[in-house]
C-alpha cells in the first residue's frame, strides 16, 4: 500500500524500466489469447498503454485502453484484476524471473480523452473555415454594393 511508483525518467538501463517493458510485451500477448472470460469476449481493441513497476519489482500497475468499448471499462477492469493471479502465474512461466510482481489493472482514459479532443478541434477548425468563407462572401458583397 505504501509503495512508491516507479519513475520512468531514470533511463533505459534502469532495471524496473526494462522489466516493465518485458511485462508489457508479455501481457499484450497473454490477455487476448490466454483469458477466457465472458466479460472480455467481443472486445474490439484492448491495448496495454503503460506498465509501471516499483523499484523492488513486487508491484506493477498496468494501464490499458479500449478503442471502441469505453462503456465496458469497469467490467473489463474488474475482469483483469480478478484474473491478475492467473496472469501472474503465466508471467512467472514466461519470464522465468525470481520475482513476479502483483498486478493492478487500471483503465487509461488518455486515449479516449485524446480522441474527444481531436474531434472537438476538427469541429472548431471546420467552424472557423466556414466562418472565414462567410466573411469573405460578405466582404465581396459589400464591395459590389459600393
């Protein structure tokens, strides 16, 4: 509970950073192919966005994003946290390390938020272009009247 999260700015040679990358790669293959839970069946696109590991390698926080099924985020988070012991055992076999961290899964809203911001920016740009066209037509009409 009182563990400090890993700070990734320590460089690529920092052991927790390398270990987090290995966890991310393994989990990216284990979750879609190894879990047979109805709560994650039919999910279009689940991506592991970030893995942070404590310096003692005993705890890992795994952030994931859903591309099309944001409304199922709570159910998927619960499913992954329920399956964390199964995934931990699979990681033990796959990684062959002395320590395998306890996994805690969290939904990453960053992808969803960035998609919403992108759509809003496109809408604002389209509105500005439409307003610019209207202004140019109004200026043209004004010069023709004079």
